[in-house]
C-alpha cells in the first residue's frame, strides 16, 4: 500500500535585501495526518566556505528539512529525494544546472551517525540540498513548490510521503558529526555566525 500525501507549508516571505540574508519568522514543525512531521523550508546564503576572500561571491540556495517518524512500525529502510519546481532551473548558474533537474537523492553516508540507516533506526532524518543561484535572494521564490519525498519500508510494505515546501526561511546551518552534540544531523535556522550548532 502506498501512502501519498502532499502538505503545503504556509506562505510567508519577508523583505529581501539584495546583498543580505532573508529574515523570516521561524516556522515550527507541521504535524500531518500520517506517520511523519516535518520542519522544512527554503534557505539562501552568502555565508559558506569558499566565499570571499577565497573566491567570487556566490549565493547558495535550496531546501533544508528535519523529518521525524511517529509511526508504530519499525523502519527497515529510508530514502529521501528532492525535486525542484521546473521554473527553478532558470535561476541556477549554468555550471550547476545538472543538479537542479529531476529527483535528487540525499547524499549521505551509508552507515554511521547521520546516515540513512541510522536515520531509519532513529526515525529521524535531516538534510539539505541546493545549488548556486545566479541573482541572490531574489531567486528564492523560484524554490516554492519544491517536493521532499520520503520513502520507507516496514513489515507492512513500502510507503511514501511527500512534503511540498513553500516557506522561505533564509539562513540555515546544517550541523553534523563533530559539530552536533549527539552526532546526528540537524538543521539550525537563522544566522548565528559565532557558533551556529551550539
């Protein structure tokens, strides 16, 4: 039996400054009538490794998600895939258009803390996907409608759940490994330049 539910997150977009971060209200997890909750949104940032003074200014944009399983059956397998809206491709820098088309699978380790097998065991998966946007914060609206697809297997069979992301939330840090207090991958929303994972 396949479970397919689309959930639209509430739309809110604060003003965008051309050279600064988008400031958004923090959205809380949305409980859906299924086995999952999601805290997800659209991010954009100039604050990343390789930006000046190391190279030309580039604006990264994409989606980040924190998924929690609340079902009663044990998860045997978990997969996460992301699909951007068709119109987003026009906002992606030409050298990176290949990673902005079709279904993009989560690129995580096969085993260990933060891996998909670990996420299945814990019922928790966090991650992000994105690329280089050509025009900065003005490109973020093109990400509205991005789909995060969660596929999982339990004793009762294969299941699927889709979340449609509409919230533009601005700056984000993905904390993992040494930078995460429990070793698990987690999303931290907002700009915290000193110690974002604390």
